[in-house]
């Protein structure tokens, strides 16, 4: 009780008040001095940290929006978009940190692409402007689409800060770019204008299968060149006929297939993937790792046997 | 001019240059202090007894700043009890927030396009920027606590009773202003934390019967918070609430001086107020005793604040606000947890199966014709404040003595306990033991949220980049990745999953016993990795299900710092 009483009736003497006040002021001043002395270095360290976090945020935007046309590794996707991770496009950079911890990007090898198209600004301004505003004209027949506008300002889904982040992410490829021979390079200006080869005509059964593909809403999640909406939840099916054969030969298929007998032909693989989507889940989808259990599992009921046959026939023809 | 010059020359001739200069300087000094010469001030600071007649009263009659302070206090209120200096500290923090706030204003633009970038600039490009931001933020939160404690103390000592009813009333206005100041400032960084906390907060306005949508529109400037809402909150924060605050601090303080600080209850006869009748021998002069005391408190308080901001405290800044992505477990600022807890009451009556929660909702709809949000959020919440406002006018007991106020003090304690309990219920984890207020999704997604929270750092991002090893690791197996930190993380995830398998969460959900998981580390760029947690489990319908969550980690992002 007496200690409570002591606290309650606490009244510091005049000397204690003056001294405590002075000491507090001294502490306050030294904290400010301490902060002021190393402030520039600390600002630089923090700037580098937020720059790193911009790369992280940019990676998220890239996987959500860009990877389906430019590839999950920035290697490019045939018919959709050129490589962004290629040395041809990003050049080569390194990160340098000075004695004050200030970080900057040093260009070792500039982008060849910018020279090729005679862009007068920086790589950053080029990426930002194409991402934000798209390309107003089709530059080559190699691509099915012209570049979309991604900025909210032009009706797209991204805010300005997201465009800056994804730009920063793409520039970061320059630390270790893909060799040009492992990437899909864009044609030089004026090239690639030849009309596209006429596709092999579909048989009536395949044509019917294509109608099923569109009618059943597969386009919502899967992209096929030239067919309806360009879904990006599941894998791209541009060349699924050829890909199916690669899949059944892969080590991953042999070890990860669950509850189903292994397919022996591409057509069997496609049929299996439609009827039992969870039997084997592909590792990489346009927006990152493929989610299991997302694809509906009741196509056996939704499709008549004939529809299924036609659908498989159609998909298997895509090579 | 000529006359002044002649006088000066004469004085120099009479007393010499040095003495003249000293005398003139002292004159200027005396004018500045409104009546105290340098020697008087020196005496004050040395604690010398005053001369007679006491020159130290002069500033109180001559100058503005001292004129609004009393010349003396009763000795009995200069000890720590009864005031604990909480009113003084409230005023100091209010002033401190204005000063640090003006600094921050210089670097801030109230627009969704620039606000977040401005915050980054303040942190990375403005000298002392982070320090001042931390001071402003911590100061604001400290002020909420201090003002609340100040209210608690005036309640406990019965200082709201006659004649101080209106002092209390203006005090409650100041409490509301303090809360709204904090809350309106919360939005300005325009990060996810801010955006969603304020979205939840303002949705309360939307629930007001009849005029809800209009009120909401007035507050947000649009159906959802955007450029209009940010500008409005900025103006609330830097103009409206500070203005109301300054006016009410003035009225409040005028009343405090007018009635004097109430003496400890046991010193007075019941129903009597003797605070202003101070016998000469009980007087403690403002100069120097009270002033030095206050300066000491100011020094200590701000030194503690500065040390905190230089060491452990760092104001949060999450990802840029995104109206399309609601982060998991969004919460209001902590001083509104109680309101969030209040809103959960109908859904979360402890241990009731979820079907009955629906019944409770229907009961409210049928009996009161109100949704629970309207009832608890729009009616009960503000009613609690209304109760505070009218307290001095409805309390019939004239006695301030503790012994005579057992009922009121018990009621106050219950009120405080209820606020604390509701605040705990307002957090997603709910109240410990009873589980009241727990909100959680699927247990697998809760594992994801625990290790890779949507906002905030979390264990996965806290583990430094270098501690990760590229590869895919089974969470159920004994980890052997070659990195002690990664092994520990995998074991932590394993333990967390086991805990969720062993016992149900307060809503009765459990992770299926067969659940297994993996942690995968992928190299995306030479200094960027992706970390993916995958959990395979059996869902409530017995079907196999999978949960996936990932984050990116850059070598230099420094979350661990
Ligand atoms: C920004 C907020 C506030 C400021 C700056 C402030 C300032 C002050 C100051 C300087 C005093 C002198 C006595 C003391 O230090 O305890 C005081 C007294 C008082 N305050 Fe406040 N106050 C604030 C908020 C409140 C609140 C929220 C309440 C109650 C709801 C309140 C009720 C009172 C009462 C009743 C007194 C008279 C106490 C007495 O005479 O013993 N004040 N206030």
C-alpha cells in the first residue's frame, strides 16, 4: 500500500524537474543528431529495399497479365507475343551500390530492339508506354493480336504504379537475360508482313468439335490462337495435339498421374484431361502454378459421347 | 528618431556603452516575457524564492500565453494523483501532432495517383521523413490512449460532477475528435491497410436507415472510396477535425481554469467544490513550479517517443491500395476493434452452431425491423457515446467520494471490461479461450494466411532470400534442405498444420487428418524467387481439394530488417 501511496503522491523536487527536463532534451537532441548523421545512407538503403519490393509486385502483375502472351519465363509465346527476357530486348544490366549504399542500374549492353525500332527514349519509357497504351497498329502478321492497353487511363486493368512495377520487373531480366537463341525474337520493322499460311482446313467432325469448344465455355480458361476469348487460367492449347504427345512421354506425367491408367496416344491424353482433370495437373499455367480442382470435373455428364469425340479430334489437330 | 538618439547618447555618456547595452537588452527581454527581467527568469530557473511583490505574476496579467494559465494551483493537485498529468499530456500530444503533421503535409498530395508514391518518397527521399512519419503515427496512437486514460481518471475521481458537467461534455467531444483525427489520417497513405480499414469504417454510414446511401456519398464522394473520398478525408484530417479540436480544447481548458482542477474527493465535503478557494499557504505558483513540472513531462514524453521511433517502432506501409483485392482478415484500426466486435455479436454468440446465428439475425430483423449491422453498429455503438455525453447530467449522486459511488464505479469497470472484451472479439483471432469473434476461412487457407499473409510480412517473407534453397520440399517429411532457416520454416508449417488437424477452430472447422503439403522455391530471375505453399487435403464434402498460395521474394527487399 505504501508504495502505491508513494507513487500517487510523487512530486519531484525542483532540481529533479530541471535535471530530468534537461536530460530528456539532451536525449531528444542526440536522437535527432543520430538520425540526421546517417540519414542519407539509411534513405538509400530503404530506396533499394522498396526498389526490390517493386520487382516483387511487378512479378505478380507479370504473371497475372503478361505471362500468357510473353511466356512464364519471358521467353515469348508463338503467335501471341515476343520474348521480353531476351538479351535482344532487355540487354544486359548490373546493379551497383556506392559507398553511401545508393543503388543504381548500370547498363552493360543496351537493348538491340530499341535500336532496331529507333526508339529515342529509354528502355523503361518504352516498356511503360507500350504496356500502358498498347501499340496502335499491328506491326507484323506473326502475332494474332496487337498489344492491348493495360493502363486504367486507356480502359485497361492496371494502375500507374502497377505499370511502373511490372516495368521494373522486366528490366530486372537484364541481370541474367535469356540467350537470344532460346527466346522468341520479334521481327524487325517491316518484316514478318507476309500473309499467314492458310491453316489446314478442319474436317466436319473437327469443325463440330471447335463449336463444342466454344459453346461449352472452354475459352474462359484456355487460349487457342484465333478462337474466341483468350482465357489464361489453364494452359494454352495452341498446339495441344503436339504437346499431348510430349506430355505422355514426360517423366512428370509418369510419376504424378493419379487414379487413371497412363494414356498411350495424344488423343487419349486429351480425353483423359477433359474427363479427369485432376488425374494429372500440369505444373505451369499462364498465371503461375496450375491450380488443381479448378477445372470442372463433370464433363462426362455435360458432353454427349459424340461431342466428346469431336472435341478430342479437334484439339488433337492443333499442332 | 532624433529624441531616441539623444536619449541613447545621454545614457551612454552617463553609464558607459556596456551598461547601456545590457540595460537595453534586458528591456527587450522583459518585453518578450511580458514582465520578467533576465534576473527574474534566472531566479525562476534556479528555484529562488520570489521577491516581494512577486514579479512572476506579471506575465499572467500581461501576456497571452500565461494569461490563459492560472497563477497558482492547489498543492493537492500537483502530485501525480489525482491528475496523472493526463490532460496536460493530451494537449501536448495534440500540439505535437499538428507540428509533425505540417512537416508531412509538405510532401503529400491527396490523390490516389500520387499519395502512395509520396509515402515512398517520404521514406526514401526526404531527410528525417521516416522519423517524422513514425513520430506522427506513434504520437497519434499514444494520444488515443492518453485521452482515453484522461477520461477514465476524470470518471474515477468524479470530476465530471457539478460544476464540471460541461467540461466533461466538451471532453467527450475531444475524444470523438481524437478518434476521428486518427481514423481520417489512417486513409492517407493509401495502402491496402488504410483503404480497407476505412472502407469497413465508412460502410457503417451506409447502414444508417433511410439516409445511409446519401451519408455514404457525402463521406466518400462516390459510392466507393476513390479520389473524392481521399480528398475529403484529407480535408477532414488537416482542416475540419483540427479546427474543431482547437476550438474545443480552448473551451475545455477555459472551463478547467474557470473551475480549477478538482481536489481529491476525500478533501472536500460532499456536494461542495472548493477547488478555487485555495488558502495562501496551499498555493503552488505556476512560475516556477508548475511550468518546470510541465516542461519536464513534455521532455520525458517526447524523449520516449523519439527513442521509440529510433528503435523499435516503424509505421506500417503495405501494398498500394487496390479496390479489387480485399486482403484476408481486414481489420479496423485497433481503437475501433470494439465496434467490429460489437458487429459480430449476433453471428458469434459463443458456442452456438452456425444455424442459430441465422436465427439470431432473423430475430433482429423481425423484432426490431433492423439488420444486426444497423442495430449494433449504428444504434448501440453511438448510443455508448451518447451515454458518455450525458453521464454528468444523469448521474444523481452528488458525492465524489469513492465509498459513495460503488454502483457507478462498478458500472464503469464493467463498461471498460466490455470494451476490452469486444476489442478482442474484433480481431480475427477472437477472444482467447471463448473463441468469441473468431473469423477464419478454410483451415488450409488459414495456414496460408499464417505464413504468407496477404498484407504484412509473415514468416515466409521474413526468412531472408539467402536462406531459401531452390527445390520442392515435402512439409510432412523431416526437413533436410541444407538451410537451417528453411528447415525451421518447414517444421513450423508442419506444426501449424498438425495443430489444425488436432483440434477444431472456434467455428468447428478442422484440417483433414490426411492433409499433406509442400513448399516449393523457384528461381524466377537471378535475384527473385517464388515461394509456393501447396496443401492437399480432404474438404468438408469428402472430396480431395488443394490450396495454393505463393509470394515473390527479392534478394534485397529487406523484410527481415
Ligand atoms: C484532446 C483532448 C483533451 C485535452 C487536451 C484535455 C485537456 C485537459 C486539461 C489540461 C485538464 C486539466 C486537468 C488534468 O490535467 O487532468 C483537463 C481536465 C478535465 N478534462 Fe480534459 N482534455 C481532453 C479530453 C477530455 C476527455 C475525453 C474528457 C472526458 C470525457 C475530459 C474531461 C475532463 C474533465 C472532467 C476535466 C476536469 C478535471 C478536474 O477538474 O479534475 N477531457 N482536460
